[in-house]
């Protein structure tokens, strides 16, 4: 991955005023939350081109030293490099065209439809007019994207994951997120679990301040919405799984993240929205005492109508299980 300017690693001046904290982990229950058919998971889909490319990239990385770029020195990559200006501050990024074009969104930007009239008028000049593989492509401007979120997307396109990476414990068949050495070594004996699963406070990297909404939200929610925009289905599943592994998330951040999800996903979206509805229902005892929840409900919105429908379905399912 080529980046001409690094994204700051810390968000300064963030305050989390709400004392109530929740866990997004799903509790094992004999009566799972019930939703309408629009929130049910669909059938498994065939492996997409995006997932195949990312999987081959992971295999390539495992066979090379970690200090070398996973695909930057790969001879199969063309030398076309595209510059991207991200956000209102126009932060600069650079990436290979072949990497970006895994996303249908960027493939359409990098390969616009050719003009048939111009190509037919000068057929002899078409070979010479093709861009050189070593020549930089036309820059792409994304003023509405946040640099920190786009950095996660670009890291995923190159490495198949973004920090903190997802790890699978084969001995317990569970998933967790890698942690920094300092955070994992600071509390080695606090619980009888691995340090990667021990989270007494919210991971600072899990929450970002999003200037577009003027509030703190979960970073994985913003990554999911970016993956929705760029048509990266595997990244959507990855960010959703990571989001479910965070714990101790304050109420106001969950609500602001839920609103952000509703603003940046279509009405046909059935994964991220359902995740927030289920989370609020499972933690209804905490949310009903939350002043932030009361203010958000007074503001209204589609989120709370869906929450009402989901709560009704949950009650019907619970009564049916008792009878």
C-alpha cells in the first residue's frame, strides 16, 4: 500500500460522558431475537471476485516476509498508480489501479466508458493513445469520505483485513481482535481468559469522531457503510463481525452509530441495522433508563419505528416459546 501522508493514529479531545456501558457481544440464549422477514439472513452466496482476490493476497503475504508489501512487488500488478484526495482536507493516498478495481465503484471510475465516435474516427491511433502502464492515472477526489475510514478500506484491499485484525482461536473456536503489546501486557492476570478477550474498557481505536455527523461513532460501523458504498461484500461481513466483538460501548455511541448506519445504508440493508436493533432489545433494561435514549426517541426517525416492530416480534416469539 502506498500512502503519501499517514493518518493520525489518535483522535484528541474526545469525551465519553455517558456512564452506561454496554457490550455488543450476543449472549447465548434459547430464544433468539426475532425480526420481520426483511431482517433475516439470506442464503449463502457464491464466493465473489473480491473475496477470491483478498484470499489470494493473504496467501501471498503468508509466503513472504512481513516487512515487504504483500502485492506491491508482485509482477502480476500493473505499474499504474492512482492518486486519491480524501476528505475536506484533501489528504493524499496512492494505490495501484489493479487493487482499487477490485471494488466495482472504483472500477467504474478508473475505466470510464470510451467514446465510440472518437475511437471509430481514428482507429490507427488507438494503440498509441492507450496509457502507458508506468504513467499515473487520473486522480480521484472523494471529498465526502473520511481519511481514517478510507485508510481501513485501502488496508483491507491490500492485506485482506484492517487493524485491529481478526484472529481465530482454534482451541476454543472463538474469534477475537488482536491488541497492542502494551494493552495486552498491562493486565495479564485480571481474568482467567486470554488477554485478547479481556476488555474492561472500550478500545480507543474502536471509536472515532466523525466530523460529518458531529458525534462519536463506532469505526467498524463507518467501515461497513464505506464497504456498502464501494460494493465490497466481504469487507461488510468482516466489519460486522469485528463490531460484535467490542464491549463496554456507551449508550450514546451506540445510538449515534445506529443513526449513522440508517443514514448511510439503503432500506434493503438487513445486517447492520438488524445488529443495532437486536443490541438495543437485548440491553433494553439499560436503555430505558438512558436520558440519551429518551432524547433520541423524541427526535424520531425510521430507526425507532423499526425498533418498535422488532420489539413486537420479539415479544411474540417469547410468548410462543413459553406456551
